[in-house]
C-alpha cells in the first residue's frame, strides 16, 4: 500500500511539473517584483514604510502558509490593494519566497 501511495504521489508531482502549474519559487525574481510593487509601503528590506504595514524583517504575518499569503495578496487587505490580475500566482509566490529571506 505504501508503494502505491508513493507511486501515486510521484505521478501527481510529475503531472504537475509537466503541466507547468508548479515551479520552485525564484527569490531573485521575487525581490525584483517586491521592489516594483511592494517597497513603497513595506519598505526596503521589509522595514515597514507606512503605519500598520507588516514588518517583514521581523517575520510579521509570515507565520501563515504560502497559500494563505497568496490569497491575501491576491484579494488585498485594508489599505493594501488587490494584486489579482496584476501579478500571476507564480510571481506572488516568488515575492513570498523573497519575504521569507528578510526575517532576522
């Protein structure tokens, strides 16, 4: 039974990679996108530039799974605009990967 599960997971992973729906996050691309779209409010290095924006350098709000963060970024929150239609999911995941490198 374990072998069947392993084969099933392997096949699923392969199918996802072939379909192009899953790629490893690109931290360098995430930094570029962050500098273009996020730095004005969240500041350089994740040091918040406006009141109530999370300090990513302290890990604020980064204790959530990537998919929850992706949903928040796509829908927006309070003063943060929605990035749905502006950034693709992969680009948002790249930004999240970059944000995780800012934690001290």
